[in-house]
């Protein structure tokens, strides 16, 4: 099967049992179910739980490209979906705790989104990378981000059939640009793969999963959760809108950081593309997409804001992980290894 990858290295009792079942069985073992119940009921923060996040990522990947040697029949296995639901509940509880209460006002939702973003005080990873990020730090940053950017538009795209009218049309307009406007070579995932290759990284889909920490998977798992559940369609749109509203200027700084290290536009094209595209997408996302959704379904305003808040919070979590590791003089990845192809 084209585009499949190997199951990742397990990170704890649940992922050990889960990956073993997917590779060798046709039904879920009692051991996996028991271990999933233990993980789902644990008290530690789900967003930094390596075993939970890699397990949830594996379960979601069955809806994307799947894994080499894993039957496609697993995708809708009822027992597997029950395990996923238990992990999702713990993940959602951690998200709610992280972002805190969401206040909905009488303002248009695009203004509420702007206010939410303006109030965000998370660390600026793009400023660090622009001014002082070393080549090795860039390679670690890209390795972490590859978990998302090599499937860039896909998690949000799941929400399209759950929409109608102007909200749906606006989302399709945004996503069409993410997929290169019909040009495979211009898809943002392909541009990111080219950036990885230029910095000496293996750009094969999923190749660096074993190196990426829980924070990388927690971010993408949040997007997958929102996109795959109709109940969370408002959060999926809010999440996408926050991405579009907050990426233009950071992309400019990331591009500047690469140029500082001597790379030219052949390498910076991924970020250069986002500087232009996301500046256009901002109004489409906040007014046409989210505004139209909330106009038709006012009860979804809180979900839209929750999704946006989660996007900001997960970016902050990843930034804290990276900057904290580098400040202490250690790698931000799970282990020291060669990242080259």
C-alpha cells in the first residue's frame, strides 16, 4: 500500500499491547482493554503522557494512511473505538483544564476570536528561531512539527462534510490552498517535506514519530479528535481559524531565521507561502467560515472559541517543551539519534 508506515515504537504498557494486537491479531485482547482503562483513569496530565498520546495517535492514524502490516479492517473495529473513546475523554478533560472556562459574549464571533488571540501570552517560539535558533535546534523543531505538517490539512478536512452553506464553502476555499490549489508539488505538506530534506531530515511520512515527544502528538491528536467527531465541528473550525489568524507573522519570522542561517527561497518557500496564504485566509476563516457557522447555529459559539483556545494552548505547550529543553542544554527530542534519511 502506497504511503503506509511502520507502527511506532511503543512508549508504555498500553502502546505495547495495542501495537502487538494491531500487528498480530484480528480482535482486541483483554490485556489491551485493561491497560487502556488504566491509562484512561490515570491522574497525570494526558497531554504529556507518552503512552497515551502515542496510542491515541496510532488509533487516529488508522483513519489516515494506516500502517504497513496492519489490516484496514481495524479502522472501525467496535472494541478499538471504545478504547479510543476512553482515551479521548481523558484527553478532552486535560484540554478543558488547560484552557480554562470559555466566556461567550454578544460580540460577533470573529471579534471574540481576535480578542482571544490578543490575550494569549504564550512564549514566542518563532521569535527565538528567528533570532538565535541554531541549525540543530531547527532540525529538532522540524522533527517535532513533522508529525503535523506532513499531513497538514488532513485533520481539519474531516470536518468539511459536517458543514453546509457558506461555512462549508469557506472551509473548502481555505483547504484548497492547503492542498496546493490542485498542484501536488505545491501542497503545503510537500513544501514542508522539501524543507525537511534541505535541512538533512528524513521527510518520509511518519519516519520521525519515534523521535517526537508527547507534545507533538497531543497537538495533532487534538485536531484529529475535533475533525473526526461531528459533535466537535465547531471546535474544528475554531482551531483552524486560530491557526490561520496566528501563522502569517510567525511564518515571516521562521523564514527570517532560515535566511539568517544562509538558506534561500528554495528552502524558505514553505514559510513564505504561509505568510501570503494565511493573511488572506484570516478573514475567510473568522468571518465567512466561523461567522456563518455561528449565525446558523449560535449554540456552537463556545465550541468555536474552545477550539481556538486549544490551538493556542497546544502551540504554547510545544514551545515550552522545546525552549525548556534547549535552555537546559538537552535535546527536545525523545532520544539522541541521527535524523537524516
